[in-house]
């Protein structure tokens, strides 16, 4: 993994694109993305990926948005999924188009819907009043889980649906907020102080990676301020959090083999809730969320990692939870190449039959911790749309305040 580092504006970046380069390259781009960014989302047409994936685009928006296969007239072809041998060209799906396929997780063995999984997912652009965002839906399949069945019996099949709202500006790609049956969460940054009534208050808090993206094989780390707020976003507009916490994000771009046996180039982004004082490693952080983003499908996998020595409030042993995850077989091994994110953070893997383990090392201090994967959803289970898919418009699952100019 190539590694050279520089410090610029509080961000450490490795090889390819430094933070300084990202700012310079973004200087001539619009600071407030609008409908013009649809050209980024819709004009790309490229050859289908092969067994040896290549990075055909450096746009983070391309890695947030699902692709469709297209004919010579740039029309989406029904019955094809990116990666199929007959998919000669593809582009990002456009706002308002009907996706010919949906993404699914992998079900538990013996569950009612089997390999189809419990959810349908799409990652699509939604435009309102000239402003575009990416909406990633999570639509529960009726009868496929006890939670979905309970919602159906209650007469409200949408009660278990959810979504996350994403975008990229001239410097970073980020998650703005999310909705699930558990809670509403909005991720606010210090940009709120200058934009209290604008959706820009949700920019660059939960950061995914720089935009433009680093080259394949590169990695980096950044420190970002944020404040997560629970509840409807409309209750937040006009006032800003008093305090913001620093959170560490790491990223790398490399090929990854998903549970579906699809090998795709992926942006692998890890979000730690804490950071060391130098901003170069997670310090005393005990939990981390990792997401995988592909040009073919958008967000394609989610993982939760816990440090081996973490004491859970419920008393459950981390190693036991990790072993249960492996036994269920719903996710492939999280095998990424060894990574150097910063002078104080390296990552490598450990082979273990009972757990998926990554080791984070601080070369400066020699501190070394084992992390175990305790939860995972792999969304690379792409299937052609059928009568079992509940058609829920992405625009109905997110507050219009995420589109506020």
C-alpha cells in the first residue's frame, strides 16, 4: 500500500491526493452543488467491470449511486445488472428512473425469504427544486423477518423502512443523516454556524472519503468535527449545537470480494467516534463502523467492529458475538490488503476460524489492538426487480430539509 503523507488544513492524506491537492482541485468547482451536478451523475458510460476491477472514476458521487446498463442510445436496459457479461456500457441511474434491479442483504439460513434476504435497497439520486441528494433506501420485505411481519400486521408496511441521505461537495463525500425505525439521526458539522437554515449544516460531519477520490491503492485519515442529533431534522433548523466532537475517519480504495462473489473496486471508509490527541489514530475508541462503496451499486456493505477488550453494558462477550457472526455466514471475510493510514495507524488482518479480526497498530508507540467484526450487512446481493419488491419512492423516506439551499 503506497504511503506518503502531508498535513494540510487539519487533514492527513496518503499518496495520490493530499488534502492540499483536494482543495486546489476543488477550487474551480461549485461550492454549492445543485442540479448541475446531475451531469456528474448521468453522463458517465463505461465498460462493465471484470474479474480484475479497475477504477474508472475518481468521483465520490459515482461510488454513492447505483449504475444501470445502457444501450447505444443511453437507455437503461431491463434485465441486466452491472457486472453481467452482456452489460457492455453502464452509467449512474438518473433521478426518476425505475431501477431494473434491487440490492439485498443475505438472509439467515432457514429464514422465510432464504437467500433473497430481508430487505430491498436502492441508491438513487433525488432532485428537489434543483438540488440533488443521494438517497439509500432500506425497504423491509414483507414476511421475511419478525419485525417486518409485525409492521404488516399493524397495517403499516412502511413502518420498518429507512433511508440515509448522502452527498459530496468539492472536498468530501459524506452522510448527512439517516432514518430508521429505531431513530432519526442528523449529522451536523461546524458549517452550521454559517448555514443554520441550509442543508449545508449537515455537510462534512460523517465523512466517507475525499472527493475527488484518492487513486486505487491509496489510503488516508481525516479529523472532522460533528454533533449527532436525534429526532426530526426540522426541529434543528435555525439553531446550532454548542459543542462539536472530533471524530476520526480513515479511507482506502482497493478491490474487495463481496459475499456475492463479485470483486469490485471499493472505497472502504471507517468512522471512529473518538480520536487520539494528535488526530492520527483512534486513540481509546472502542467501536467503529465501516462502509464499502462501489461504482456499480453505491453503498454495498456495512460492518460494525468492536475492540477485543471492550466491556459491553449488557455483559455480552465480544469474542462470542464475533463467533456468532461467522457462524451465520451472512458476510464474506473482510479481507483488505494491509493499510498504512498515517504515521500512527496501520491495519492488518489475522486468520482465525472463529472470528473476523483486524489489528490496528500505532508504529510510533507500539500500541496494538485486535478488533472483531460483530455485525455486518452485505448488500451486493443484486437481483432483478420482481413482484416481491415493494415499490417505495426514495423521496418519501427523507425530510425535504436535507435539500434546503
